[in-house]
């Protein structure tokens, strides 16, 4: 989902807000930050 939104031109902050609004939380039950979304995007891109 993150990579798809980035391909559409959305920023990391926008994606973090969307994840929060959809009810997604981090492993620790917290809201996503732009930095966490950025890290997830980089990991997903590396895996290909």
C-alpha cells in the first residue's frame, strides 16, 4: 500500500495519516509517523 501511494505522489506524512485513519498501528500499538512510513517503504523497495 505504501509503495502504491508513493507512486501516486503522496508524501510520507499523508500516508501515515491514511494508515492511522484506517486503523493501522505499529507493532507497539502507536500511530505511524512519516519516518516509520519512510523506513517501511525503503525496506519494501529493497525486497523488490
